[in-house]
């Protein structure tokens, strides 16, 4: 069977068509049709819609162009999950390479201890490639994803360590606001930065920065057990601020309060972020999920805040 994820097919014996969103075995595939449900079907019972062949997942090799050393970009690799423009229940996974490196890229999935390869290829600098297609309503049946990325360039430059990124997607990963996808004009999706530097906190240096002599820096106050991040609580002129400016102010206040809680050895701290479109909640939980001084986090007092607050438990 030579069908690929993401190809658009039409049923031979029925008036039905859709995307291939799962390769079940050598004979069976899963096709998501107009009713937004994935339908198991024999591969022999569908045919390609050739005008849509470009929708499939394909590897590609790109010739490298010379770049001046000062213009060589080392960072900027993303996984973008983008909904199909014609069918919102179908999502396409794209690797976005904003760096100047060529990337030797592979995607394997794991389910029940068994791995299966879905994509392997070379992705040129400043380009994107689609590597997977899935049905969003079937998210609970998605496998675990493992991306492996090696860097390649014929030019003399700093060579980063290879990346291994593993992810088991959950519904909350798609609860936040979509963002503009780099290199894909007019496309919005959920973005994950794959080459983000790991957050490392030196507690002793953090203490030193807070407890300098008074002539150097005032001692930071112990934070409240509940920190309200609603923008109207932080700025009187919030109605004149853009969404990006408001989010930056809220995140700066959150990080300052979290650092203070660590220094003062609080067992936990609650951040009230509200429900809204979920952007602030998502950004907060993204930070604390990687923080070395955070034991765990959870929705705080649902009877009081609903899903509008996050409690962070510290080590």
C-alpha cells in the first residue's frame, strides 16, 4: 500500500471523500469524512483525488545556498499544528525551520510500546514541511510522537546538539489561542518551540539578586498566597494597551511573584488568570511545567475560581 497520511481520497463504492488520517495496517486506512468521524476502510476501496495530491506528506531534499556568517541563524525550530482550511476537524502537523541549517528530520509514533516511522527527510533552512495529519476529535487515540532532528550545514558554524522531542498531546494543548505561523503566510495554528533553551534556575543567585544591600537593591516583599493577574489590577491604563502588551505585563508580574515565592520558600502560590481565551493560562503553565523548582501545578479551588486560577506547588 502506497497511500500516505494527509492524502485526499474518494470512496469507490460510496459518495464519500476525505483525508487519510490514520494508517491502520497494510490493508486498512482511516479516512475522516464530511461527518468529522474517522472511518476505517480497505485501501482497495478508495482512490486518490489527483487534484489534491499536493496535500499528502512528502519528504524533500533542498540544495544549500551560501550565507554570510553574520547572517547565519542558529535558532528557531517549531512544530505547528494547523487546522485544515476546508475541514476544521482535521489538523496538519508542520515543522517550521527558521534557522539557516538544513535539518535531518524524522518522525516516529509510539503506541503500546511499538514504534512506527511516518516521516524522514531533509528540511532546508527557512522552510516548512508537513509531516503528519490527524483527526482532532480522535485526539484520545493519537499515539505518542517522537521527533528527532540533526543539524547540517556545509558552512563553518556552531553545530547544536541533535534534538529529541517527545510529546503526548492532550486536549489542553489545543485550548489556547492560535498564533501566526512563521514562514506560512496568513496561516494560524498552535505552536510548540522545539529548540527552546531549557529553563535553569540558580536559587542561590536568585537569592543574591533579591537580598542585596539596601543601597544596591531593596529587599523584595513576600508575595501574597493569591496573586491576581487580571490586567485591570495591574495597570490603570489597560484600555490603551494592545493584547501583546497586556500579556507581557501579566507574564512579567507572574514571573516576579513566582521568583519571590521560591526565595521565601512558600509551599505553594495561586495565580488568578481568569478564563478568557486561555492564552495567559497556557503561557503560565508552559513556564511552570519546565521549572526546576516546581513540584506540580493544578487548577486551584474550582469551586471558587472555576478554571480561572492555577496553583503552583513548589519544591
